[in-house]
C-alpha cells in the first residue's frame, strides 16, 4: 500500500524533458543531454537532477539559493526562477550565458 501511495505521488508531478548543455553533461559521467523527470517546479527539477548526478545542482544554483547568474533556464520560452511551475510535457532548456568582447 505504501508503495502504491508513493508511486501515485510521483505520477502527480508532471513529466518534463530537460535539455542540458553539452559542456555540463561532460562533467557528469553517464549524464544525458536530454533527461525526462517528474517535477512540479524548477527547484524540484534541479533536486531531481542532483539526485541522479550529485553536484549538478551546485553547478546550476548559488547558495542564496537562486539560479546562477551565468545560467539561464527557460520554460515555455521565458526565463525561469526556482519557483517557476512546470506542466506536463514541457521542454525545459538549461543554457549558459555567452559573453565576449
């Protein structure tokens, strides 16, 4: 019964497709550029990524906690913050800022 309840709770969270930048994936052996996971917010998404590849959250968030300044997360075409809600089937893009001179 407890297993059924925990599975129902997981299914209640939307499944999203997270697209990670290649240079980030290279830092985490076994990581994929496209990851499907269940999360209701960007914060939960980062926690789920960190559960699969420990240390990934630290690469994407600072200690305040907030998304690092040089990292951009886009949900539905808009820049997201940790509290941004996710919906079933959404694509989430994690990008790094590019600068130069």
